[in-house]
C-alpha cells in the first residue's frame, strides 16, 4: 500500500541510486581498462545488474505513478 501511494519515493529513489552505482562501477571499469588493459568481469556483472535493477525500479515507479494519476482523475 505504501508503494501505491508514493511510488516515486519508494521505488524511484532506490532505482536512481542503483543507476548511480552502475554508472560509478562502469566508470571504474573503463578507467581500469584504460590504465591496465584489464577488465574485471565481477565488477562488470555488478554494474550491469545494478543498472538493470535501477531501470526496472524506475520504470515500475513511473508506471505506478501514472496509474495513480489516472485513477485519481477518474475518481474525482
């Protein structure tokens, strides 16, 4: 019920944090590869996973937010 009332806060904010983590890890991988010509597979998997989770959370938050606005518009 809490997520239905404020989806942008409870799903969008963690999604944004995951996206920021993914960008930071991706930047780290690029800097590591540029310096040593070595790429860390575990960090790459973490970056891709965090990015995927972040995109799913943000997409879900936006869909729930839009659905709540439509329902409130119909009710009023």
